[in-house]
C-alpha cells in the first residue's frame, strides 16, 4: 500500500514569474529568525491526484495547463528556494502523462507535460526525482511490487523514459512510489521491489540519486532488526512521511520518531535521511474529502520538530496546496496563496 492508497484508506521571463518588489512589504511580525529550523527544500509534484476526492481543487485544472503553465509552475516553485521535486507518477489508470509506446496517453492540453517540466527545471536549477510508476492500479501496491507482468512493463518503461528524458540535467534520479507500510520493520517485499528498481535505475542512469518515501513512521520498531533490514535496502535517500496531515501523528511528536530514525540510519550506514512533511489537512472528514492547506503555525512546528534529525525537508505538496499570489499557473485551494505568503514571509525573516 503506498501513500496514494494510504491517504485514501488508512527560462521564462514573464513578469508573473518574478517576485514583485512589494511581495513581502508587510511580513507578519511573528515570523522571527529561527536558524535552528531548516527551510523546505523540495516537494512532490503531480499531473493528477490518484484519489479524486482529495484532488478536488486541482484535478480538473491540471489537464488544461499549457506547456507555458507547466513551466511557470516549476519556475514558481524554484522562487521559494526549493531545489528538489519528486514526480508522483508517469502513468495512472492505464494511461501515461507523456508520449509512450506502452500505453495510451492522457488527453491534456500540453502534449508532453514531462518534457515541459524537465525543460523548465533545466533552466531554473531544480532537480527532479522521476517516478517509475504507476503501470497498473495504484491502489494495489502489493501487486505493483510483486506481479511479474507489471515488473516487465515498469522496467520497459524505465528504459523508454531514460531514453527520452535522461539527457535533461534536471533528471537527478528516480522515485519508487510503491511501498508497503513500515509496520515494525521493512518487509521483504519492499526490499526486493526497491532493490530491483534501483538495479535497473543504476544500469540505465549510473549517476542517478534515487528516493523512496515510506509511511508507517510512528509504527517502526527501531531495534537491531530494523537496522539489519535497512542495511539490505539499496536506495540513496529515504524520506519518511511525518503523517501529521493524515492525523496518524500529533504535532510535536514526530521529532522523537526522526531522532530514532537518525540513530538507526547512523548505525546501518545506509541511506540518507530526509523528511516527507505533510502540509495539508482534510477539508472535512479524514481520508474522505479534499486536501487543503494547513495553517502555517502548525507547519512551522512540524519543521522545528523534524529539523535536527534530517538532511532535507520535502513536503507533500506544493501543487494544489501552495500558490504564489497572481500565479499564471494557479491551481488548487483558494487558501493556498496565504500559505505561500506566510511561508515566504518566514523565509525572508531568515535572511
């Protein structure tokens, strides 16, 4: 079961891309310089949200994005100082988001959104982790990790994607989006899936830096067995989900989990430790309604809690949850501009 199933069940120079001189004219006085808190360094990025009720505020808009708007969104994100983007999926529900010989393509206004975002990332210096899935039903993560036919399709797709897009300097690495929950430890299915994906990734793109983002963080038993399983897992970066947005963890508690993970990773000597921090809440019922922006005071506490133990903080996610005021590529909840402004005012106070 991956995050998508988890949430459901358990070079442009347009003036609109530039930060205007008055964008931070009235920063909120409460945002003080807090050097112990790490800034947000990246975000997940998607062409559609797999579970429609959660993507209520952006799923109907993204298919209408032009090439210029996809590029504008990448530039907009780069203006926040974020350096990494993690592409959720290159395919979904039997269709692809790029021209492929393997499945039919979604009918989007932009003929190749993947090319558009990588081209923009080349220009502004963003590094992309490019997904290698979903080549089947995203809700059945176990099948996607174990089915031999899906495995062959995924690896063929990785070859196709590498051939078409790995020349981009922004193609930093791969993201393997299918993970089972870390109940007590890392299960063998996850280890086999990740290690097979990483073997293919390194053969196709030898210098790639590759990432996973498992959930179940609070349920991990950080004992010697976990360290042994971690030693077996062949991946460069693990960005554990803090699970605040899905209310599996309370604000102020996540830090103790990351402290334990920090010690386990140091002992294992494997995988850089990052955070996948949730900046959303649910509009109504948890798991049954739209994702909407969380209050920045909550998010700042999350950042403070996690910062001492992780190398970088990534968020789920900028798309739909944050928007620069006046964005030419606006997509998402109306409150997304306030979250953007609050975060940028805090960031400016750190200078």
